[in-house]
C-alpha cells in the first residue's frame, strides 16, 4: 500500500505499463479512486506504508 504525500490518501498498485502505474484506493476525502499515475510522479509523491 502506498500513501500520497502530496494530496493524502492511500492506494494499491493494480498494474504497470511503460509510462504509467495504475492505482486504486481512497483519496483524502475517503472517496474511492482508480486511475493511472505517470511513473515520474508516482516515485516522487508516493511512499510505501505497511
């Protein structure tokens, strides 16, 4: 599980491709979110949590 340190929220990686990492989880307002994040942004703003 990963935490978004920029906006808040917790996410799980559901897949990967060349340019994007696909994630699903909840945002800072507890809304369910799915989508894709560019790899450069993912490694910059997401950190692994236990």
